């Protein structure tokens, strides 16, 4: 039994989780939860025992000085709670940590114990994978669930992914078996510029989360950071004609595939989001890929900038199903 002291009774709580590592291309997902903690001043109320779940040779502790006293921060997963105000206030339980090295089933059971004690009504797990998507277009976000009823009610896809999975997929399935409604939101990060941070992907995840749980999320400087990130990648791509040609190929494939959506539900969601913000009064390691493989990027050693890798000279063919063959 998990004893929670100092945590008030929560209002319609939703658990939002993200984990650094294989499920977190460009650090997009973990940065999204960190943004929520920062903007809403989340208060940590629990942390999982690092000894139980982490290999410290893989995820090493860090030493730091506090007023002349040496202290150690251990890699772990922490839980915080924030209250979102407005006409219909609700609470978010934020889970941020590192993908565990071992005992994944116990790890998920411990998180589900917290969810049960806090009366969590929905678990949303954020993830990011590498895909054949151009950085110049809106970031594809896939929302998946194993619950057919939840898929219909929340306009999500029923997951059909088969292949290697990470803690995001394992936690979602643990929720399903425990009878806790669970959703995964995945951002597709361009594989040719996978080095973190990726504020554009983080922003896209937060926008989709906002739609899903019906709260207005303050975005702070994220929109400006996303624009600056895209300008920077534009400049890097322009330095190499082969990369520029490859990006153009991805753009053409993406535009052709998404013509129907561009005139339908996507525009409606953007307009609804605009109305919500206007009415609110003011601006508001290796990684998973669609086929289960690891990342690929180059670094410019002279400037420490991330450079897109040169694609094969033959015209590349975009991987079919890249945007909807995500992990569960």
C-alpha cells in the first residue's frame, strides 16, 4: 500500500508521464512534462527508489555542490502534482524520469499504485520517435490506445503496432490490464536532425495534450523557440544540396499524403485551439523509430551544431506508414 501524505484530494486527476531514453527522440516528450512542471510550479511529492530500477553504470548519478557541501542526485522517476485553474479546474499528476534499466513490471505496478491512490481517471504517456518527416511541416502526432471505446470517444487510433517497445508501450499495456484508461501521444521527429532539443516537437505534443484533456496550457517561449529551431535547421540543410533535395522529397510525400486532412479535421482542431486561447485572454540515448531502429545524425565538430546526414544519392523512398506505425 502506498501512503501519500501532504497530497490534497485531487479534482478529476489525469496522469501525464514521459521518460528519457529510447522513447524520447529529441528529448521532446520529457521536455514537454518539464515544461508543465515549470509553468504550473509542480510540487514533487514522491520519487521511486532508484536502487530498484536503475543500473547506475548505464544512468550514472551526478555530484554537485550545495553551499560547499557535496551532494549526489540519483537517476530516478519523480511524481509531482499541479492544479490547473479556470472554469473547470482539474489536477495533473506529472511523472518524469528515465526509462528504467530493469524490473519494468514492478516499475509500472508502482506507478499504477500511485494512480489508484490518487484517483487518476486517465493516464497519458508522451513519447517521440524518429521518422521520415520533414522539419518544415507540422509535427505529426499520433494518439493511440488499446481501448476501442476510448479510441471512439477521443478520436484516437487503436494501436496495431508490433515490434520492439519501450517503457511507454509497457506502461500503456499495464494500464489497460489494470482497467485504467490510457493513451499514448507520439511525436515524429525528423531522423536527420535528431539531436535535442526539439522545441517544435515539444510544442506539438503539448498542443495535442491540450486538445485531449481540455485544459489550456501556457506555452511561454516555446512557439518562438520552435520558430528559431526551424530557421536553424533550414540554414543547416541549405548548406548541403543533397540534404536540401532529400528534405524536398519528404515535403512532397507528406503534402500528397495529407491533402485530405489539411482541409478537414486538422483545420478544425487548429481553429478550436485558437478560440480557446483567445477566450483565455492572452498567449498562453538512442530513440525509437517507426521501424524500431536507432537514431542517425551527424555533428559538426567545428561548431558543435547538429548536421543532417547525407542521404543516399538515389532518390530515397519514404518509409510507408511512418506516421501511423508508432509504438503503442
